[in-house]
C-alpha cells in the first residue's frame, strides 16, 4: 500500500512519485490549498492538495484529525521560507494526486499534543496515548535496547532459552500469582517471579551460557518502579566467578549506552563493598551524582554529656554520623523544620540536629545551633574537622540505631542535594558487592536471605554458616545507576550440601525443602558446575534512559497502582461456569469495579 514511510521522505526523492499511509496529524485549509501533515511510525511529512486535482482536493476537505489515509503524489522542494528544520522531511512536501480515506476517527478524548493529560485517561485510551511522540520514542528505544543486549550476548556465546510460565509455587519472596489447574482439581500453577531455578537447571544441563528477556510476575504493593508483570534480562553462566561476571556485564552495559545513547560510561565502574556503600552513603544503592557523604563521629561523641549522641555511640548497633552540606548555611529555619518533619514521618527519626557554620575561623563563636551548649570545645572542634565543615556550610546529624541513621541521612542527602543544587548531570554506575548473606526478620523471628536462598556464601565464611549467620557475607553483587538498582545477581550454591545448610539457617526443614525445591536439590547431585548469574530490570533501564519518572511510561500496557488495566478493565469477574470447571467457589462475591482514576 505504500512505497515509503512518511519519515523517510526527504530531498533524495524530489520529483519522484510516492505512495504513503498514515494518520492525519494536522489539517490546515488555506483557502486555495489544503495541507495535511501525514504521520506514521517513522515521522511526519507535509502533503499539499491543489484544486487542480479535483477529486483528491474534494476528499481532503472531509479529512479530520487521526483519519487513516493513503496518499499518492510527487515529492517537491518546499517554497523558500517554509522549510521545517526539525523534520527530516522538512525541506520537501508531497503534492497529492490521489487520496483514499482508509478509516475515519471519532473526536478523540484528548489531543495527542496536549501536555497535561491525566494518567488515568492515558491508560484507559492507551492505544491513543501510544501514538504520541514521546511514547513512540520510548517504545522504539526499548526495542533498540533489547536488540543491542541480544546482539552483545549472542556474540559472546549466550543461548536464548525460554523457561516455563506455568510453574511451581515457591513463596519465599513476594506473593505468587496463582493459576488454578482444571485437570488437577485443587492444584495450582504459579506465574514465575523469576526464572531463577530453571536457569540454574540449564547450567546443570550443560548449556553454560543462557539468557532470556523474561516476563516475571509478583503480587506485591506497587510503586513507580514496580509493576505486577515486568521484564528482566535474565542471565546465567557456568565456570565464571563473580569477578568474571561483573566484568562481562559491565562491558555489556557500556556497549548498550554507547550504541543506544552514544554515551561513554566509565571503564571500569567504581566498586564498593556493601559495608562501604552504607557507611558512606547510608544505602546500598548510592547515587554518585551526589557527592555528599556520611561521616562517622561515634568515637568523638561517646563521652559527651549530650545523651542524644552519647547513648547511640555506646550502644551495640548504634550509629552517630554527620552529613556536611556545602552552602547549606543558606537554608531557612522553615526548610530545616520541614526536613525534620520529613525524617520523623518517613524513617522514625527522633529529630534532626544541625550546626550552621557562619565562620569556620572563629571556632564555637562562628557556629549556630541549639545543640552547641551540650558539646564541649574539644568534641565540637573534632566533629567540625572530621566533617570538613567550612564557612557557609550546614552539618546535619543522625544518632540512633544504625538502620534509622542510614535511612534518614541516606534519604536526606538526596533531598538536600536536589534542593541546594548539588546533583551532577550525567551517568554514574557502580557495583556493590559483599552483601550480608542473611538479615533477621523480627516479625517472623527467623533469618531471611538478603538476596535469595540460592546465593552462595563467600568461601571464607562458608564454615560459619551454622554458628554465626550475622557475620556471613554472600557472593552477591548489584549494579547501580544514578541511585537505582538496575541489576542484581550472585554466584549460586552448586553443591547440594551447602544449599541444604543455607535452607537450615533460613528455618526451612528438610521435608519442606524437598517439597518446594526437591527438583533443584536432586539436580545438584548430578555434577552441577560452579555457576552464577544476574538479572537486569529492563523496564528500569529504559526508564532511566528516556528520563521517565515511572516505568509505566516505557511499558506498552502497564497496570495501575492497584494492579488493574484501565483499558481492558482487567482483572474482571468470571462466570459461574468457569469457576465450576476449575472446582472453585468464591467465599464472597467479587467487589464492584472501583474507579482507578486517582490510583495510577
């Protein structure tokens, strides 16, 4: 039906006939001439209708926005002064000799160039939203990302292998999405939260290098960077250790950014242990575009009379830290009060102590703070020196359990940097490794895996699994970009005995382990090679690349925060006949569909 895409029409086609298909992007009647901007996925071209072509001109008079058209005509150079430098086709136009209206369109619920369309409307009419330039760009860039990743991995001997979508429920992390079996009454499949176990099985099967652009499902509370169904680049290798995997994956991400964005990422990426990242930035996914760092001062405050500082400094698991903000002395008292309210509400901090540095050369006399009277000169001088405080700075303090201090100052450093203008531009990737193997969950009163239960302990710590879980480090590693974790992986337990010991620490009895993971344990008996891998959040990577605030803007058909699709109205009730066929009876009738307009 067409000879060219609209976006391909340029000066090379002058005086040549073309046939084009697309949507009427805009319509202008200038009396003697009619102009229609025709749009397809490759771009826009201006089409001119002259009364001399009577039939085409008459048909053009009936065209309205978003009509689907087929046009025949000849390319000519635009008259001087009418060029559009922003379009590839901006130097030319098509003089129409024929026009066919392939389909009409009703008046749209919103205009495609309207800047402030509510997200609920956008998701309800997603097929229209996806016509917008920004969404076309996002989805096309997503395709370029997946193509680049595929090529890189295929060139290095990775095989793309599919794993099952209907699998066994092993609820160790988020809730599973369950699928009832019709032929096995009372039994359920689960949609995969990840292909983790299957990709390990593929290593045992001898494929050695696997990847998959995998759909994954998690029934969890949603945020801007989470969806109930999402896409990850899933990778597993045999006979590579963590250094090998990190080096290879780093090269892949550098190649991706160079090919898609023409951006040169650093070589190599900075690497931090988990302990270093948390100590310096309060988080295991630091945004290195922000140079502010936390400084420990517990040893300087242990003996002061100010109990807000001295008690956490002496307490096991406590932390006292300072955060210097260059130029922060310009902050108003109201701004400081707002920060205090923020850390109290969000992180359970008891308060937010601070010292304003009016003149660093004057010692105590050059400082301003309600806490000065509680700190002796020696301690105060040492704190300011260690924090690196200079005239015009503000120093904030956190003193509490280490987690509260880390969460509080870790979040505050980002908010302050944004407010004061201390966020650098560009891309700052890094690796974080040597994660703790376990963390204690006080609610369920047992150890849980910080990553997942198939992560291997560091070899030096393996013998302490049973006697000192808190001190065991794992062979896990995360890639972080601009404060977002974009990939996480680990070396796995390839020996059955080690995997069983990990299950024991997690409180998974042998019978339960066999019931949930028996097929993996059995497979580990038959010559499992050393192996490890990683999974990258494809949606997050694309969202970062296009500067989207939510991954919904890079997913063609996303769900709302209540895990509903406004376009198809899914999930929805099913008939009694369907339920009977599945041997299911509802305990209560389904609730009426609620308006999701404020829950996107």
